[in-house]
C-alpha cells in the first residue's frame, strides 16, 4: 500500500444526485434468494433497507454531471472554479 499526501487541497462543498426511483431491499433480496428469512438476515446484517435504481441508459457519470450542474447553479460557482470532481 502506498500512502500519498497532497497539500493545498480543500473540499469547499459537496453535492450529490440520487436517482428518484427506489426499491425495498427486503423485497428485492427475497426475489433474488427466494427465501424471506435469508433476505431478512441480509438486510439486517447490511442495514440497507432500500436501494436507488437508475433508469436504463443512465450512468454514474450522468448523475455526477447533474450534481455538478446543481452545484454551479445553487452555490454560484463558475465551471472553471471547480478543480476536481470525485465520483464514488
């Protein structure tokens, strides 16, 4: 493992974009595993009760672009003032 330190960097604001559609994780896990007891143990172990679903053809980059556009409009930044975008 290599640890790298980059000086002079600051996060001034954060903006996210989540898909509007969501689904119940218990229902989905039950469909996948065919066993509600197993599905419940997965939901309990992970703590994930729901998950967001993107429309077909939508990529994580599309969500990042929407978040960046909202950041530019809401905070009043100019695009050239954004030094980096972190996608996770």
